[in-house]
C-alpha cells in the first residue's frame, strides 16, 4: 500500500502521569474522540525523512512525551506521518483518511463505503487495528526470525515491520526481510521500507493480536 502527507488533527489521551489502556480496540473505536483531540496543540512529530542522512550526528527522537512508545504512540506517530492526523484527508493517489488507506486494503478488512469511512473516525481507528492485526498474522514468522537483526543499518523491530507493512503491504515486507534488504520498495513519494523500519521502530505493539481474517466488526461500532 502506498502512502502520504496532508493535513492537521490527531488524538491524544490527556492525562497526568503514566497511561495504561486496558480496553479492546473495538471499544477504543467507540471512544468520544473530542476528549482526545490535540487540535491547536504543537506536536513534535517533525522529523524530515532525509535529516538523519544530511546531518548524521543530529539525534532525533520520534517519541511523544505524552504517548511514549505505547501502541497509541505508534499509531498516532504513523498517522501524523501519513496525513498529519487528518481523518478527512484524501491524497492525489486516492488514499483515504488519517492512515491513508487504499480502497483495496479497506475491502480486505470489510469496508466498502469510502464516504462512510471518511466520515467516521471510529471506523478508521477500527480499520487501522484490523489491518495491523492481519499484517501481524501474515508476518508472524518473519517477526520471530528477524526482530533484533540489523538490515541496511536499521535494527528490525516488530513495530517497524508493522509500519512498513502499512506502507508497502506485507508481501513487500517479506521480500525485503528475506532478501536482507536487497529487494527494496518505495512508494510514489519515494518513501522506503527502510525509512519506516527506522522511524517507527521500538514501539510496543504487543497490543495488536495476530488474526488471519481480521475484519472490522460493525456491530461493535454501532453499539
């Protein structure tokens, strides 16, 4: 799946101290997102793709001080890279929403109505989890084999693999890993699997369960 950049708005749990999420993602999809808006706040996801190559000694952290390396931190960092967290975003290639889904990927998780998808933040959050769950099932052997290894100078982590699968699809990630980086992928904007492996590495994505036929449960969304 190819990706992109576009607009503004993200969700952020506003709470003092440490944050622990014990709800399921289906429950998370029903959250009142107004309570989690970071509208008008100055976010810190500002790392340019080539900055570490232009200035190698300049160390940059992609971790929000609020969300840390949690699953929520992972998906919000990825969403900010994709669309700056804009649920209404549509890029020039037709990719949709906060996480810039292609219509083909949406169909895989049971979503066929693009308009309803764009108008429902809860549906977009549920779609992200379902797709990550499906990708984790497809790549589970590669996760076991390659996590902790270094390919093209980047340490492989589970979150990096899931982010790369969101960018390029699980098949392209398999080819990249199993060729030890020789079979590379870049999308229409020039973003590579290596870029996503590096930028989104080290998050705790144990919250995402492996599920072969993960699909959005519309009954839970409407409950």
